[in-house]
């Protein structure tokens, strides 16, 4: 009896652990489906498969992963369809554990994206988490009889459909507008310049340099503390980060003038007044259906004496094509595509700055709200 009671407690703990983790992880991905799509693209890029997989497929993969994970988590917590839910959970974790083992060993990406931008884990932490979840899901599958339902059987289809509607509805709205919760550093209310600063007294990274020297055919590594005499011949050196220092929330925001190549970041962030930034990571992939609203916002900004720029990573060909299609008369500045995708989950998207502080963000599908203000 005592052993069976312990097993029941273990089953309950595993059920709560897996169910809550799947639910949170799945819903965070559903809130930001484009972010999950970008992460999947990073994985494909590490495998040199990015050019072979179209964007619509990576987006469908993003929606599938978030929906499956969230549904499995909620259904496991409620105890619905326990046979198939526990089996799918174990298979899912087998696959994900193999993926995280790969990124732990070879480090193709620095962050697995398990919890989107809400929670960042190292590859080692991710692997440890997934091994624990894998063991828990296998245990639940073997002892699925202990996953007791919390609701009568007749409510199964209602709960299952409701869970699917919630997660898919969240993803659909986030794709049409913007993520309902912004986990990224470019939130409304953030001053970009201040978010790039390192406070005085912040911990600095600790680095150790190793020198590779050779003597009489023998190579050996030394540090500054035990550097040998001149009879040794210098071959090479390497620097290792022993501990990381303070990392500002924003570290890679940089804007350059397309004509001169001059860094104009300070000119944008230091401007005392209002500035619209039309963010287009790639003009070749941007939705041009809202060009009328964009032009109207530009004209309104010019009448008020506000600034208006388009930030893009596209080259001259992409810019000229965009101008031909939309009749754009605003200036184009260059920025890194990854940074632009981080700033706003819309292509194009609109950001309003005042004195370097983000006052508003809008998807291209919601620009009528800007015109109404």
C-alpha cells in the first residue's frame, strides 16, 4: 500500500510538471507565432535547409508545435483521452530531447526557443529540462491508469475543442495584429538608448587568454601567469570567457545611412521629438496592401513636422521595387534583419518614438488606428 501511494504521488507530480510546462510553453509560442517561426528557420539554417523550406511551411510548423504542446498540456492536466495524450507526449519529448541533445553538443543556436522570449534557457539547461520531462512522460505513459479524469467523459469533446480554439485563436490574432504580450526588449514604454547602456559598477565579463607555444617539437598552452621564456616559439592564442558580465536588454540596435554608410543611430535615438519608424525586415516579403495608410501617415507626419523613416535590410533593388509598387517618398535606412524582426512582429510594422522612447507599435493590419488618433 505504501509503495502504491508513493507511485500515485509520483504520477501526480509528473502530471503537474508535464502539464504545466507544456501549457505554458505552448501558449507562449502561440502568443508569438512569428517568433517561433523565426526560431524554426534558425534550426533549418544550421542544417543548410533554410532555402529548401518555404515560409508558409515554417509558419504552419510553428502553429502546429504551439497547438500540439498547449493541447497536450491542458488535456493531461484535466485527464482527457489519457491513452493517446500520454503516448503523444512521450513521442513528442523523445523528438525534442534529441533536438536539444544536438544543440547542446554542437551549439547551432544559442537559445532553443522552448519558451519563446519569455524565458531564456541555456542549451545545457534545456537538455536537463527535457530529460526530466522525457522521463516523466514515459512514466505517465506506462502508468496512464493513474491519470484520473477530472471531468465526466461527456465533456471531453467540449474541452478538447475549446482548448484548440483558444490556442489557435491566440495565434490568429497575434498574426493579424501583434502578440498580445510583448516579451521582447522593444516594448512600448522602453527608451531604446537607456536599454543599451551598461550601468556603472556592473559586472564585467571575465576572460582568460591561453597562448600556444612550441619548443623542440612540443606544443603547450600557457597563461600570462606562467608564460615561459623566449626559448619557446609563439604559435597561436585563444581567449575563453570564464563568466559573462552584464548584458544590456538591447545591444544590437544600429541604423546606417544607405547613401554614405554613416551610423545615424544617435541621430534617431537622440532626436527630441516624434519619429515614425516603418520597420520592414525584407521589403521583398513585405505586405504592400496597406500602402495607402502608410502614405497617409507619412503625409500627416510631414504636416506636423515629425520624422518618418523606413528601416530595412533590403538592398537597392528591393527598395526600388517597393517604391514602384507603393509610390513611397520617405527615406530608407539600413538595419539588421534580425533586429528588425525583434523590434516588431509585422512586415511592415510601424513604431512611434518620442525622444527615443517607444510610444506605440502597430501591425500593418491595424494602421487605421494611427490615422484615427
